């Protein structure tokens, strides 16, 4: 073999090795690119997984918060006294009137009427002096009644009705509103500080009985009123109650 042939073979072998090396480099470069792409895809996948979980957790917390708020609002709407009224002498009404003001008087304080007469409960029967006649206070056999008060000085609530009197328990009717005014005058509670638990017939169309309390339920009363012909409604008896339940 001549030197020329030997050089040719050497160059050919070297060229083949060079081509193989370049092929390996290209393959390595391609593999590196593919590995990088796979790594990026994995990172993107993890990102979406974590983001999705965070959104689900946030939505769950918001749902639970809304449900909790709805439940609190629902609970606040329960057990409130509801005012309802219908016509008829023998109908019983459970009435509740709400107000923003609260009374701070204790249950032992007396009820003050419009003519300035007040009665103070105690454990024994007593007679209090007024400008004209004495206020009678006495104990009761009723376990829910703390004391009975009869004040001869209670005045008639002047009526605006004319013609034949018709007793009614329909809210907004002049006769019913005059009943409520007479009751407030007897117990000394203002219109914005009274709950009407019950206002109903008391045996006849000329007699009614009501259970009321202050807004904070510290003062509780059962009031009997009667109709004075051509004049209006007048209180005849007031009972200071220990509790509302069972009073009507």
C-alpha cells in the first residue's frame, strides 16, 4: 500500500469519527432540549394543580362563610313576637311591636299613669294616698302574678267614636287603637317601648284584657279595661307579672 492510499484511509477514518462525534453532539443537544421541554411542562402542570387547589379551598371557605352568615340571620329572625289582629269579640291575638328604644326600669318599679299616679309593689297589702282616692295594691293567688293594682283615679281615654259602639280587635281600627292607648296609659309605657303580647275579649264586648311588657321584658303587666258608654275605654285592674309565659 502506498503512502497516498494510507493517507486517504486515514482521512476517511478521521472524517467518519468526526461525523460520529457531530452526530452524538446533535443527539445530546436534542435530548437536552427535550428534557428542558418536559421539565417546563411538569412545572406548568404543578402550577395549575396548586392554583386549582387554592381556588377550590377559597371557594369552599367563602361558601361556608356565606352559609354561616345566612344561619345567623335566620336565627335572629326566629322567636320574635308577631302582631296579628282580626275582627271579633272572642278572638285572641298575640301581638308584638318592635322598637329601637329600650327601657332600663327594673321589674320592681311602679307603673306611672298619665294623671301622675304611681304604684309600688311590695309583699303585703297596702293603701297608698293619692290626690283623690287611694290606690289599692294586693297579693294574688295566681303564681305568675306578683301584685294586683286597682287605681280608682285611672281616667277614661276620651273616644273619637260616634254612634253605637262596636268593639273590635282589627289593627288600625279606631276602637282597637283606643284600647292600646288606654293600656299604655295604665302601665305608663310609651308607644315605642311596649310589646303587646295579647289583646283580646274578656268575657263581653265591653271588656278587654291585654298582656304587655317593656321592650327589654323587665316590666310585665296584664291589664283589664272596660268600656264606659259614650266616653271611652278605662283601666279597671293591672297585674304585675313575674313572667309572660302562661299569662294569656
